[in-house]
C-alpha cells in the first residue's frame, strides 16, 4: 500500500485532522506501509500536496495555521471531508 492510500484510509477511519507525522507514525505502526527511508513523513507530505494539487476540489483538505509564508513543522494538518 502506498503512503497516500494509507493516509486516506487513516484519515477516513479517524475522522479527525492529523499532521503528516502522526499519519506516517500510525501507518507504520499498523503495518500499512514499510519505509526504509529516514523521513517517511516527508514522503507522505509530498504525496499529500501532489494529491491536493491534482484534485483541488476533492475531499482531501489542508488546514494550515496562519503565520509565516513557510509552514512550521507539524503546523499543517490534513483531513478527509466527504
């Protein structure tokens, strides 16, 4: 299963907003994905942003805290709203 598929599954199941770090941790703990890389949350974040870019009207939502132009670590949360 890809990180993106696992993330969507986790977001649907929990029904709450989560950071990419939280989602990656849950996906690895549940054995949904295997990662040999050092930064699985970065891989997941990239896949979430690409999905959002390609499907801007889809159910994937990015919730960002207002602030500087660049997001701080774990300041962006993701949600699945159907």
